[in-house]
C-alpha cells in the first residue's frame, strides 16, 4: 500500500498518488474506523472541509459521498475555509471526527487529507495507525469503497452543507478583545496567500474602526507560483502593500490558515518566535493568565525567560504540533507553539491557528498604542537580544537519523562558538544548549535526504558560527 499517514494525515502529489481512486480508499478506511472503533447508539457525524487547491472541493465531495454511503452524517463546508474552522466545528457539533482536504503550506502540486479527532486537533498516531490498518484490510480483502450518489445523499440528509465560519468567528471573538482592536484604529494588510484564510480577518473586523486591505485573496489554486507559507521570502507583495498604503501591520496565513507570519509598519518580518513571545508576555502581564508554556525544541528561549519571570512551567517537545496538543488535552496550558507558526492559546482547540494569533497580535498592538516595531524592540531589550536562523542541507544520500544522533552525542564537544555546552538533548535530533542560552539543533529528516540545522544566539555572527560548527560536526556530504 503506497498510502501512508504522517503526523497530520496523508499528503501526496495530485494525479500521481493523490487521485480520486486513492482518496476513496482513504475515506472508506476512515468510515470503517468511525463505524467500528467509534461506534455509538446514534448515527456518527463527521465534519469535512477543504482549501483552495486544485480539485479540493471535488475531493471533499467525493469524501462525503463515501462517508454517506457508510451511514455517516457528513457536515460538508459550502466553500473553502480555514482548517481551524473545521476543527472548531468538530467540537461545536459534537462530531466523531473531521477531515480537511488540504496540503497546508506545501507547494501547489500537492494535496492532502488531514484527519482530525473528536477533540478538534490532529488525530493521534494511534488513530492514524488504525486507519492504515483498515486501508490494508481493504487491499487484503480486495474490496472497494462504498459510494453514494451526491444528490441522493443530500436528499437523505446524510450530506449536509453548512457554513463553518459562523460558529468559528463567534468563538474567536470570545478569545480576543475586538473592541480593543477597534479602538486601535489600525491600517491592516491581510495576506491569506491565496489560501483558505481569505476574507477571515476582513470579515471579523468588518464592524470595527480598523481598515483592512486584503491582498492575494482571490481563488488561485496555483498560489501565484509560490509556496503558501508565511515566511519572509514569500511576502514581498505584503511588504510592498504595507509601504504603499502606509499600513501599521501585515498579517499572513498559510494555505489552510493554521500558521502565521507578520510584518511591522516598516516592512520588517515578525517571525513566529517573536509572535509567540509577544503573546505569552501579553497574556501573562496584561490579562493575568496562568498555565504551562509548551514549545517545540526549535523555538526561542525567550519563552523560557518570560515564563520564568511569571513562574510558569515550560515543557519542550519534539517538532510537531501533535506533541503540543497532547499537553493541551491533558493539562492547564496557557500557550503552545512551534517555530513554523502553529500557535494556540488557552480556551482554544489543540491546534495551531494563524487567524486567532493574527487577531491577538492586533490586540497586543492596540493595547500598547505604539508601533509594532517598538513593541518588538521592547521585547528584545528585556528578553533578548535574540537572532535565529535555520538552514536545510540537501544530502547526496539519506542518513540514518538515530545513528547520526548517537554519533553526535558520543562526540559532543565541551564548547561551541567559544561558549560552554550546558545541556545535550536527543529526543528529536540532537540539541546543544550553551551556557548563555544559545543553542544549536541538528535534525536529520526521517523521510527524505535533508538535514535541518537550527540555531539561536544573541547575535548573527554567533548564529552563523554555530551553524557552521553544526555542519562540520555532522560530516555529511551536503549541497
């Protein structure tokens, strides 16, 4: 079986592996899982949504037809919508599961099948393994998926079209202070990057005194030839718009709006490390909120210093929001996030949400009453200075992740970039933490010939020195 689930479902290239035939097989496996493993006395319900990619709407309809044929009531979004909106509606409708047809921030040639659990976050590895087992059973038993005519499914109310943003927007407005944002009277550029976050910030702030200019919000399945990922190199259009209209801030979300990136009024990129640090400081200092701080090991140490100031516990996890979600489901978590831009806060679903974090950033700005560049400068002055970089080395051949980590652990140096190595962590790659809180993380990919090297230090020169030492340490043949 060529279909395998990763940490957030199944992704593949459209028309190669991501085909209607394979999609039906996956949908049938999910239907078997829902009916057999999640059986209740009433007909189970599943919420289905999709993004703006090529054929996503058709793939979603086909998924709904399979579920309906298996007696599952399917709430199918009327139009493309943010992944967090679907996840919230799983809880809102007390559904057994959710499915989003999206490849998130991946290139346009990809599509994906995100499986969501009843708690509104990504399905656990164990749940995904069960779906894979049902897939293998289909192949072993040589049986195909069940399929119901779309119009018949509508007539029988097994497929129910709905607008998922109504309940979702109402929920977001309970988490942020819209009146405070309105009082800021800011000029905002919203850049959904042609993804399913389009119209969201503009709609939520439509009755405020803020002015929202949305760019790249039209339907464009090719995403204008870019990856719909809110990192600096893909945000030139937003930078130009900020300059042209003299905007105060720009908010960018990825292809399915579960990640965030931002720019200040001077066109400086505000990365997810900074956004998460600003959010933690604001929630603790201004709102007086408490709870654990959950961060992946590739995320800034500023969070540790802010948490220490407010007597908040910090837990570091492997890369992947599913690890953060585990903490959110089990304990009192104030904020959780990762360097790629997936961040969530107390009271929300255990899933990254770029729209929520964009609104919270606007609230932070409105509360401060000063430009974002000044807010960031104040953060850096008190909890920095910090500089962060990540480099991906494309290898000539794949490396065995565990073997490399063990080799690097055994040969761990006492000093790096002139600073004493304080700690060495090996729960996801290998991370060297230095005495001054600088760090270097080396993470070989487990699925492709790529070596990811991350570093944070107080200045760019030290970061570059650490990255260079990291490459030397690995001894790999990289391009």
